[in-house]
C-alpha cells in the first residue's frame, strides 16, 4: 500500500512522485517513535470506545492487536521501508488494518497525524530527557570523584589565560559540576513544561467527538491536555528548549575540553589522559593527541547548529501545521544522539584523567600568584587596599626585573619595599597557605572543596532523573 491510496487517495488521481517521496517519507527517521505511537494509539482507541466508536469487545481486539504490533516492531528493529508506509503513524495503522480490517480503519476517527506526531514526540522526549539527565549525572559524578580525590591538590587558575591565583584541582572540577547540574535542571524544566497531551486536537481545531481528554492525558502520563488545539499541533518551542539546553550543555563541555587540552600540552604538563581516549600520529612517533577533548569541543558546534536549525525552521511558519515541522525530528534525534555520545565520552575521559600534583603546585605559584595576598597583608597593616595594590605592583615589577619571585627577594629588598611587614610573613605566602585562606563558602580552601564535593554527591543522587 504505497503512495496516497492508503491514507488520502480519494482526492487524488495520480500517485506521489518518487522524487517527492524521497524527501516526504519520514519512516526512517520517525521509526524511533514507533512504541510511543502505539501507546498513543491505545489511549486513543480507549477514548473512541468511550464515545461509542468501538464496543468493549472491539476495543479489546484493537488493544491486543496494537500490543502484537508493538512486539512486531521490536522484533523488526530497523524501519520497515519496504512496507511503503510514508511515516510511522501510517505503518502502525496499516498493520492494524492488515490484522483487523475495518476495526483498524476506524482508529483514525477524530484523529490526525498532526496530533499523533505532536503526542509521540512529547512521549519520546520524556524518555529521552530521562536518559539525558542520567548521562549528565554520570559525567558530573566522574568530575565529583576527581574533585574528592583532588580537593587539596594545588592547581593554577587563570583569568585571560594569565596566572591569577591558585585553586585546587577539585575546585576546577566542581566548577564544571555546577554547570552540568544547571544543564540537567534545564533539561528537566523543559520536560515539565512540555508534559501536555495534544490528542483530541484533530489536525487543528479540536475533535467533534466528545472524548475525555483528561483521561487520555492521564493514561499517557501527561500532566493535562493541551489547552489550545492550534498551539498543540503547530508549536515546537519545547523542541527548541531542549535543543537550547543541549547547545548550552555542549558549550559547557566544550570549555572543559578546551581547558584540559591546554593542560595536557607539554608546555603545561598538568594532566594526562588515559590512552583509551587519545590517538597517536601516523607520522610523529612521540605524539599523544587529546582527540576525545577535541571531539567533545567540536560537537558543541553541531549542537549549536541544531538549535539554530530549529529556530530557523519555525521562524515565519504560518499557523498551524506545516510540513517544514517534519524536520524537527531529524534535528532533535541527531542532537540527542550526539549529546548522549559526548556525555558518555566526557564521563569516560574525566574518570581516566591523571593529574601531575608537582606540576600543579609549580604552576599554581607561577606568575606571582601570591600578589593579591601580599596586598592583603599590607591591608592588615593598615594600608588602604588601593595603595597596597599599587605598591605590590611595584614589588612584582621589581621581582620580574630580577627574575625572582616575591617571596625569594632578599630580606633587605623586602624590608625596603614593604617596611610594614615581617619578612617571614611575606615568605609564608605559600600556595598551601593561600588555598587555606580562601575558606569561604564556594571558595577553594581544601576543606571547602571537600565539603562541596560531598554535598554534590547528595545533589546528584537526589536529582530527578526523570523530568
Ligand atoms: N510525518 C509528519 C511529521 O513528522 C507527520 C504529520 C503529518 N501531517 C500532515 N498533515 N502531513 O511532521
């Protein structure tokens, strides 16, 4: 049953052209929603029984047949393109009609594929969001594990990629955990907002059959029915929201990847990746390239592309359904697959990461990273901060001129430049002491980082995995 004859042939004398069908048929893409389509069809069959389209006995037959079709789809695995069905909705209806004849032909009473695709997609997204939030949690757990191990491991921190102040490696890890937890929340939020049932919209204006839309929504696990039939089938802002969350997530992971790829370089030498997520060079025997990081970083471009593609697709679409919307699934499924792959790789990469603590300590102190704390010492001696800043700047300039660090300047120089301070106090501005002093909630003191890492575990465990 290919071409128009099966679904809407009455109006047409000719069959659909192959070049048209090549673009119009969506079965290879929307096949992923086959189980969701069947669940929606079961709920719709029940609704139809409620308004006398099916008797109870007929309903039982339809529900059983749909169950058998669900099993058949499971066995098939790949999209049955040889069926000639235009899309997944057509395939399910075709199979039902093959089995039950007119009982199958009655299922589409008061229903449009517009309602089906809108419903299926929301059902699919609910599952997909559950899986995505789980994967975000796993990546965050890998980071939190590192944070716990390295709550006290000194690590350099930069602004403008210039040495700024020391932090611990755990603190760096937890920065990305915070981002990922917000990403997870954004996905869950989107899931909550889209959890409404479009069935009953009947293409655009609402069905003439007095079906119980509340009951349909409940049966499918939706919060309530959609409140406007035009909006229900025309809108895809829930898809945009998820793509936006994924693009944001991609950007966050991309920054993490960029950091680490800099830190893996010979010049920084701070971290090393596990062999399993790197590659060598076909020419240069010494190379160990951080490909996983580059793949994670590169993927953010594709995820951003998905968001832009969807935003562009809906812009200027007239109310209500238009075939342009069929591409929503191409974009969304692709983004889901890519985001899932990237999250798995990020978790694996983080779990296998090794730190060089000695190099961490060395770079944490490099670039006069204790200058702010020296200014604070002057503040403690009664010097206004602006003045202290100016004077420490001059000390740094002097130290740079001598190729020295501040704390290694001779006593005589320190005494002359900083007469208010004991030389010992200046020499005590070690990285460890600097870290310990940042003992504020959210700061990098090892005790704070350890406490935040522990809390993070609880937040990760308690997070709603299923939006
Ligand atoms: N395959 C279509 C889609 O994904 C289903 C809806 C078709 N509706 C229609 N009026 N042609 O958008």
